[in-house]
C-alpha cells in the first residue's frame, strides 16, 4: 500500500509538499501509465479493423485504466519532474514520458481521434486534460519537454479543432459531478489558452462561461454530492468564474450564486465526504471529490478581495477537504490509485492558482 507519509501533516500547505511525498505520487503514476489492463475504453468501432487492444488503438495513452486518466497520469509526471528536478523518481519519470510521447505514437493518437464516429470522444474532460499536459510541457524549460511538446502538436491540433467546433454549438452547460461537467473543463481550457497565448480560444471559453453562468443564482449546494461525484457542480462553476471576472465583480456574483457561504470563519457549511467503498470504481469518485473541492475552494479564495468576510470560512472548508482527500490517496485499490494521485498533485502544487 502506498500510504502517503503523514498526509494530514503534509497537507497543511504547499511548502510542506516535499520530495518524499512527491515520490509517493510519482509511484502511483509510474505504476499505471504503461499498465494496459484492466482497461475501460470508450471506443467506436467502424470495422473489424478497429477491434484491437488499447495499446494498438491509442499507443501513447492506453494505461491507467482509461484514456483520460492516462493523460493526466502523464501530466502528473511532468508536473512532479518540473517541481522536483533532482528527486530519485525523475529518471524513471523521464523514461516513461519518453516511451509514451513519441512522434509516432502521437500521430496515431491524432488519427484515432479523427476516426469516424468519434466526435465526442473524451469531450470535454479528457480533451481539457490533454491541453493541460501540453501547457505543462511548454512551461517546462527543458530539451526533452520541448521535444515532447512538438510531438504532441498533431494531437493538440485535433483537440483544439474539436473544442472550437463544439463550444459554439453547445447551447447549455452540463451541470453534473463527473467527466461531462462543463465548468471544470472550461477552467482547464482557459488556463491553457492564457498560457499558450491563444487569445481567440480564450475569448471563446470566456464567452461560453459568461453565457452559461453569469446569471446563475442560489446554487443548490445541499443537493451535493450525488453518489458518484468527483467534481462539485456548484464549486466548479465558481472556480471557473473567478478566472473570468475581476475580483470585485466576482465577489458580488458569488454572493448571489452561493449565499450559503458562511462569514463566521467556520467550515461547517460544507463537509468532506467519505467513500463507502474505495474498491468500487464509481464509489471511489467521492475520494476525488474532496480533493477537487479543496482546490476549487482555494481557487475561489484566490479570486476574492483580501478583505472579503467569507475568506476564513472558505479557507477552513478547503483545509478540511484537503486533509480528508489526501489521506485517501493510497495505492491499495487500483480503482482509485490510477487517478487520485493526479488530483492530489493538482491540489498541492496549486496548479490552477499559482504563477506557472
């Protein structure tokens, strides 16, 4: 079992996220990025020729149980190598990335996405994570990262074509707590667009976020979570809107959208949850919900004015979710181990908040 070292203590702040903790997260990703089975594929067959094992269909991202988890498993490795360039796991991580992200593999990945009947493949969650991987590589000043980013360009191009074609046609947001949620994906897309200098794509994402969410009021937080959520519909929406609106405007919007947020400094207005069975692929989602709630709450706090009276309660709630979420990141069950490490690293490295 990959129990993280005294996670409750390590979770206090990002500064305490050290090489030993990073090694545990890296081990989770290294154990799965080239582990082909068990595998859950979302695959449209157009002929007998499409009946093939995952490594043949998508040769870069066939591990970690499903395509999107493989993508963000590779992102995790890049993020950790950037953060801890001298750590013991770095050589293994670099070798794993080099094995996956070859030009040949990515050309085949791009061809797969362009296949007939695959217009909605991994949309939007997996596609947004692919852009996050590209962004991470571009921000990493390293010869290997430059090569891998160049290799990924054909797949990046397909993903951007898909999203630029889909978003203008999307008439309503998807307000669920799983992969199809619009708000979370829009946040990742916007971060990528700003980091890549793609202002046209950024303008599209911002316009859709405002169209979907600017007039929302009284988000029904008491309806959360659904039993298989790993994302919060309410917090996900607020986390993307803090990227879109100026601080004072966001503060006013949030007051209308989430009037439930306490000003008392207590965190009881939103409590962490516990998975009833971490070995169940769907029920294990609740462990990830604590992690994503924590980073969304921290994002919301970062978007508010420094004197906002809600900040103590938001930060207390984020800390409670952080402790509970990180304590659940173990390698005991592959159902959670293949993806929870990515969520943990996104949280503890403040990926969506800190200067890149």
